[in-house]
C-alpha cells in the first residue's frame, strides 16, 4: 500500500496537500487528525506523516515541522 505525507500549505491554515499525488484539500477546524482522516481522498495512500511549514518573514526562513501520524 502506498504511503504519503500530508503537508499544510504555507500561509493557508486550512489547506493540506498530499505529497504523493499533490492534490490539495481544505480541512476545517484542525487538521486530518481531528477528522480521523487516514487515507488521501484522491490517491488512497495511507497518511503516515503530517507536516506544517512555519515561515519567519524577518529572517526569511521556512521550517518544516514533521510528526508521525497514528
């Protein structure tokens, strides 16, 4: 079975992207965990990691915070 990472898109708190198929999804009030979403609705890959990007405009640095999805 294919696996994927879901990443919250930069500057869009509710938009998440499947890094396997690059489809974007709006997940309101929280994230995939709050909706018990375990598979990408587009490609069916199992979500194994969640990533959030944090941008610091002053330093022009973007950090990716990753966590295992269980």
